[in-house]
C-alpha cells in the first residue's frame, strides 16, 4: 500500500455501493482492496461480502476473532508471505474487541502485495471510536474501502430485500405473504433470506409464496429486549418504540414493568444531572455521573440534544409516580398497558 499522504483519504460507502464496486473489481480481474473496513450493526450485507470472499479466496482466506486475538496477532498474519500463495485475505471479526487497533495502521501500509485485510467492526466506529475511524479514513483512498452499515429500519428497504431474495430462488412472494413474514421475524434481513430459501422449496411447483405458507412454516422469531425498548426511547425513535411497546403488551410477564421503570429512572435521573452541568462535554458528564470513562457518557450527551431540562424533570416525576402505582401506593386501577403507554407518550413528546 502506498503512503497515506500520497493519496486522498477513503470515501464512505453504503453497503450497496460497496458490493457493487467489489463485484465490478472482481469482474475486471482485480482483487479486494488492501483494506476493507465494515462498520455498523447490520450483518446482512456483510454476509453478501463474505460470499464474494469465499468465491474469490476459496482456499486462501483466514479468519481471526477480536475476542481471541491482539493487534500483534493480526499484524503477524497480514505480514506473512508465501511463495505458493500470492493472493490472500485476512478477515478479522469482532474487531471492536481488539485493543490498540490503531497500532495496526503502519503494518497495513506495508502489507505484501496481494494481501487484503477485512476488518468487521460491530457498532458505529465513527461514533464509538472517532480517532480510530479518522485514522482509517486517512489511509489511501485508492486501496481502502470503508463501508458504513446501520441497522435496517426502512420498510421499503426490507421489502426490497424480501422481493430480491424470492427472485434469487425463482419464486414470487405475495404482498400479504411479505407482510406476514415481517410480522413473524421483524426487520431481520439474515433470518428473512433463510426463511425465504425454505419457503421457496415448498413453493417451487406453484412459483409463488403465499401467506398461508408463511403462517404454517415460519415460526415467530421476532423478539425484543427491554434494552431495545429503552434505547428506542432514549433516541426518540418513535416508530420503533411504539412497535416494541405494542409487542410487549402481548406478553407482559416477559417484560416486567418495575424493571423497565427502574431502568428508565436510572437513565433520566442521570440525564437531569447532566442537563444542569455548565460544561456538557462528555468528559465533564462522565465526571459528574461517576462514570468510568467519557465513552459511557456518549449516550447522555446525545440525549441532551433531544430532551429539554423541563421535559427531563417531568419524565423523572412521572417515573416516580409510575413506581408508586406499581407498588400500590396510589389508589386507582392502573394496568400494565396504561402505565406503559403514558410513559412512552410523555418521553416521545
């Protein structure tokens, strides 16, 4: 790889753009770029990239996992050369778990010709590790590909994936069947493609996947956690928060309201402290809240842009009332759904 200052930094690509460019490179007889950084929370698109890796480097791909290796292990692997293998790829999954990943950059610049490094970073590196992300972006753009893949939340995108997956198996899927599939598995693109592959076998004769097939053959694998719900509220993701809340009311014993109220109270009481700090830097917030590091203060810093101090005060007050109602300290017939949605509407206001 050429020196970083000899070329412009790497551009940010969507997964679709990256996959298109990779297919074009391979069709022209070229290899993967020397560095491919995949950062985000959506595994679906990386599975497609991984399929290209398997096709291109069938016998010369090696895998490392961040929980089981150090940056030195990665450096050693990408520096190794062989007289018999001139084209190889090293894939590092769980790269977010590797400490001192920035120390790998000088080695990347000296990799043997024909070697490619693929780093898979679970989460938003641009947000979670700004300096590291900037260091990777400064690498030569001609031989660096940075793919940013946020979680799929668009209905249009997920329905497009459903349709494409059906076509790949030479079947059609009705609109009703597609909706039924989303009801069963949610916006999980990886699960969707696997379920369509199974449905396509049954639908091979008719060439069409019907809603009754989905209902009969696809089990309900959609499952939310209380953390999914709370995170959606912290970020004011209205559609997602309301969808999860509605889902939770179907099985309230799996989502105990006292736990949810306690979790929300802990967050918003801390947020109220942060809101009245003169210095709202992450470092200052971390100090005020006795957090271990500034990284843990990032979600509070982000939430301060979404919630005004008076709204935070009202939310904390309502959470105290909700806790009292759950303990029977207030008279009235308070039900799970009424308490839950009164909190949701107040927080999302």
